[in-house]
């Protein structure tokens, strides 16, 4: 089958969906991406906030950076660096021990290369979704997928039942498309009923997830008592990591901005108390206070920020990988691929590998038709 005539829908523009869409478009497919959010990025999103005095502030409130040891991913990153939307974050990193109140490990600069999107983590997904051969539809939640036996294609509808078109193949890049999580969020059944796909009927549908709260902070002046620009916390039940946002390449340095991550244990305890529904602004303010107080308990000279806000990631990290060495789930009869970090490993590298694999299976399959 001629790829140009082959229409593929990619659901989700996190890094797995964006890499998959970009690779499919390069291989000549006609690609439409659908994304529930207002823009691309998923868990590599960039958050825009306005401080009380009207100042605009940006935070990578999801993944702060990513690393890789895979040659294919490295080659891809070289290309992104050349196009100017990725750069290495060259700073000092370490870890802080809550018991001794000291920085205990310092990582040598450049030892484990850390990459960031420029000017925000979402820039990578944004650039990929703008490539030739891709039509991007943001603010559109795919609500149902129906296999049309008679013409060997998928019919997609949004969450209000509006027609989104017919496609020869579909890539679903979020576990919520087939799990109860979609139902918890929307009170509707998940768009993809795996029972209708014989090859996938026995697949593990409920991928366990680990939550996390992110705390965004902006200070007028540098926190000069902190000798590194990113660190993990040891022996804290509340905080796990901290990153100085404004030390990343391509960011504004007009204020010093930090993003702190809670431990999974802390996030679980909040969710156990408050449930999975979206937290109110009041609840988020209390959480922000609690996380900030823990930051102050380090004994580091952390003065009062002019901006402080918490964000909840209910499914920050998958706690299982469901595709093993295959790296994505594939149904050749119905031309359906499922990809994402939950197929490989709970990080950007795993998501990229999964998206790349889904695209290459599509290309091989359609080149044989
Ligand atoms: C706080 C935090 C810290 C992290 N730290 C790191 C780190 O240091 N290093 C690292 O490598 N990784 C880190 N990660 C993990 C990394 O962000 C993820 O592994 C990666 O971004 C996952 O990409 P993905 O494409 O698989 O999924 P996602 O980014 O979740 O993308 C899925 C997309 O699908 C969309 N979608 C879902 N359902 C529908 C629907 N029905 N219709 C339309 N769109 C839909 C969603 O809106 C979303 O945009 C972190 C994540 C978080 C949250």
C-alpha cells in the first residue's frame, strides 16, 4: 500500500506519540495527531504561570531532563540538537542527606549527559508535531475507536461523539485509552475496548502507576547556599528531587526558579486521603506549603519565594512495563499499535524507544501490503 495514501491517527502528543508521528510522516504516511491537552508534551509539558505582580514564569513541571544510553536515541538527539530545540544541561548535580544536612554526592559535570528541550521540555514534542506530513489537533480527546470491518479501517470520535475521521491504522500512546483510568477521569468507558481485539484481549489493561507532586517556586535572588543545580534528597519521606529551572539552557534568568518533586510515598498518602479527583486550589496550596516547609527543613538558606504552586501528577511514572522486548503492543490484523513509556521503561528514553518501534512496525507492515 502506498504510505502517502495511508492515514494513521496518533492519539497523544507526549514524546512517544510525537516521535512515532514524526517517524511515520518521514516514512511517507499521512498522520493526524489528536491531543486532549491544549498543546503537546504530555508529561514533558511546560507550565506557564503568572505571578501576583504580573510576571510571566515558566516551569518544566513534569520531566526536568532526560538521559539515554541507547545509540538510536542518541542519534535522534544529535539531530534535535542540530535543529536547536534540544541542548545538554551542563551543571553540577548531587544529593542532599536530610540526616547529616549535607550534600553527600557530587556528580561530575557531563558524566551522565542530561538533555533538556529549548526553551522548554515541550519544545521537542512541539517541533516534531509541526513536521511536514503531520496534522495536529489539540484540545481533542479521542472518546471512541470503532473498527469498520467492511473497509478495513478505524473510525474515531471525540468525547462528545463528534466524528474525527477514518484511518487505516491507529497508534494509542497513553494507557488511559484502554484502562479504567480514563473512566475515573471522564466517567466514560475507555475509547479502546481491547476485548474486541482478539490478539490483545488478554493484555494487562491496568498498568500500576506511581504519583508525584511537583512544587514550582520562584525567588527574587539566587539560593546561593545550594552548591548544585539539581539534586536528590536522601532520607526524606516528603521530597525526592529538586532542580533549578532557571539554570537550564535557553531559560530566562530574571528570577531563580526551582521545581521540587515529592516522594511517591507522600503523594500516595495525599491521594489515599483525598481520592483521585482533581485537587482543589485550596488543597494544592496546602500541599505547596507542606512541601516548601520540608525544603526549609534542610537548613539551607531557603527564603520566602514570590511564587509557589503545587501540581499533582496522578500517573507520573508507570510501575510496570507491559511490552517487554517488543517495546510496543501491536495488532497486525487491525493495524493498531500501543506505545508509551509503560511499554518499555518509566522515562523519556523508554517512551522514545516505544514510539520509534511502533512507527517501524507500521512502516514494515504497510510496505508489505
Ligand atoms: C514529575 C515527573 C518527573 C519525571 N522525571 C523524569 C526524568 O527525570 N527523566 C525521564 O526520562 N523521565 C521523567 N519522567 C517521565 C517522563 O516524563 C515520561 O516517561 C514520558 O514523558 C512519557 O511519555 P509518553 O509519551 O509515554 O506519555 P505522556 O507524556 O503521558 O503522553 C500521553 C499523551 O496522550 C494524551 N492523551 C491521553 N489520552 C488521550 C485521548 N483519549 N485523546 C487524546 N489525547 C490523549 C495525554 O494528554 C498526553 O499528552 C517524569 C515524569 C514526571 C511526571
